[in-house]
C-alpha cells in the first residue's frame, strides 16, 4: 500500500512539473508572439486595368494604429510619390503601415496632374471621392478601387502627400507648403510638432509650412475623415524653386514625426532604400549648384536599366550620412563651384570619405569640375586639373577660359580602354557639350593617375585664346580614389538617347557592377 501511494505521489509530482512546464511554455509562446516578426505583403489596386498600381503593407504583429499613406494622386507632384516609396521601407514597432506610393501611376509617367484619357468630370482624381452630402461611393475605376481598399483596411490615420505650385505665405492662391488637416484632438496633438521639425530646416520665414483647414470636398483626406472616421491630412510641399530632393525630405520629416508620435517607428527617417537589396543603389545629387535638366535626363537613363534603385539626395541628406546606403553617387551638370559651396566642407568631406571607403563617383560636366584637384573647393578625388585661366582680352576685358559659350555638339572618340568600359562604340560620334572641363593631368603625388576613356575630336570656343585647347584632350577619364572608383565626363551623353548605354556602362563600372 505504501509503495502504491508513493507511486501515485510521484506521478502527481510529475504531473505538476509537467503542468508548470506547459504553463511556462505557454507564457514563453505568448512572449514570443508579442515580439512578433514584422510581416510584409504587397498587392495591386485596380488590377487588370490600365490604372493598376502597387500597394504595400507592413504589419508589426503588435496591436497599434493603422496608418494609410498615399502619394502621387496628382501625377505632376512627384515628391509625394518618391517620399512614399521610401517610407514604405521603414520598419515599424506596432500597428500597420499601408502605402500606395504611385496612386496615379500613368499621370506620374506623363508628368500630368490629371488621369490621362479621362473625361473632364473624372480627370482630377482628388475630386472623385465621396463628398460630404453624398453617399460613400467614389467615381471612376481608380478612385473606386482605392476607396474600397481603404474602407476594408479601416485606417486610424490617412496621410495624402501632395505638392503646391507656390508657397502659401507668398501666394495665398496656392496651398503649397502647408499641412491641411481635419479638426480634432488627434491632429492637434501632432501637427504643431510636424511643423516645428520641418520648418527648422527652412530659413526663409515666408517659405515655412503653415497649418490650413479643411481638406476640399471630394478629396481623399476629407472623405476618409467624414466617411471612415480617420484622422486625415494632406501634406503639401512646394515645387517652385526647390529641388526634388528637398521636397521629398520634407515629406519624410513630417511623416516620421507622426509615426514617432504614434510610437510606430524608431530612428528610421534616414532609410531611403529597401533592406538587403541586391540592386545597384544610386544616389543622384539634386541640390545647390545642379542644373534643372541633369537629374531629369538621368531619370531617362535609369528608366532602361534593370536591377537599379535610384534616389535623389540633397545636402542635408548627405550630412545625415545617407551615402553609406548607396553603391554610387552621381553629381550632374550645373556649376561645380556652386555644388561645392552648397555641400560646404563637411559635405565635401562626406563625399570624399564615401569614395575613399569604396563608393563609386560619376561626375558629369559640373561634377567633373567638382572631382578635380586644382581648386581650393574641389574634392581632389581625381588627379586632373581643368583649363580655367582668366585672360585679359583686348577690348573685351578679363574672361575666364572655362566658359566657351552656348551648348553645342562636339565630336568625341572612345579609346581602346574606353570601348572596353563604356561599350564598343567605334569611330567618331557627336555628343552635346556645354562648358565642361578641359582636363589634363594634375600630377598630384597623393593621387593615382587617371586613364583616358574618350577624347574630344572637335572643339567649341568663344574667345581666340581657347582655339586649339580642346581638340584631342580627354573627354572622359577614370581612376581610383582609395577603395573607390571615379569617372569624370566633360560633355553630356545623358542628354542624348543614343548615348544612354554609354552612361549606363559608366555607372556600372564606377559601382563595380560591370
């Protein structure tokens, strides 16, 4: 009997032990669930139609708000679309983040505000959502698809990213540089902080963002508030006199303040690219000293490149250290000295360090001046100098010899190494030239010698002393700086469709993706 009781006590003890193990296992399981891995998913809105456009979801697996972000509702407002494309890569700690970066995809491709091909009553997408005194039904294929999808997601917040044509404080007819939000405690708790952060980087008081009320009837933001009870707002940057990189950054700043306020993100504002991407990552400088056509022409070059991710970056972005996310930085045409001035010493040092540590550098025209070693302001990452003497001309006065006049075609020919790196284009061909540097060896002992990839076979000149100084000089050169590669292009092959492949080869070589 005693043996029997002892056996039962042992079994009971084992049961209690197993029970504790089971309970502990359950607790551990629940704990692990609370540390759930973020779930990413994507799909298509208006699938199967010409309006088809991607949507992306990040689900933290932790209870929290649902934030819905749209960009590119108006196709001539690219900053919102580009910002949304970057924001969708921010990891979140709680709740859900849903992003439709390019709502009006066809409009963005055509750079038109409206829905291409739609009748007048349907062409403005941001007037097709349910109005205040109308049923909760949107009009048109794209508006209906977006509205129905938003309704199923039941967002707590809806943020619509836009651009105005002018600064509201300067031109009251424009809503540019404003936050247009709905009334309520939720918006009141965060909008002032959003304005404080974004305005800290805007020195001109008249160009600072202001708060406006109320989103226009028929807009997505107003409909989301009135019909879906979401806290909604429209974020408006200004396209006038501001580079695209700056406007994108302003959108990122404001959205980051909101998501931080909701405890959904950490220090993710600098993230501009998808995590662990194997694509070629290219940063295009788009700030002080850059001409308007350079970045746009490069957009066309990249349109035909596969497996490449491109972002516009500004001075503030470079100061934040974003270049370490990229394989390559491109500095396009404009003014090399003005680019250097905008970057300031700290920014120039950041670019130098990026290349020295293994990053690629492509300088086109002004960017080739910037890379040179003969100016106090230049980067000195390429061992070349430029023809820049100032000569006192009879009856004319002092003139700088870098200036050769208006844009004009010149003849260029690749060297043997140039054909190996830039594509096997034989013979002499034309390329657009606009005061690019006339390059020659600097002889700096601290830098390796450059190799010539192409030579000019004709010239452009405005003043007599310039004649004969351009023919047979390097048009494209390549070299190394530290662990990185540097390629400098004096003319503008990116402005000619037939030469896009040459630029693409240059990019891949500088990024070590040849």
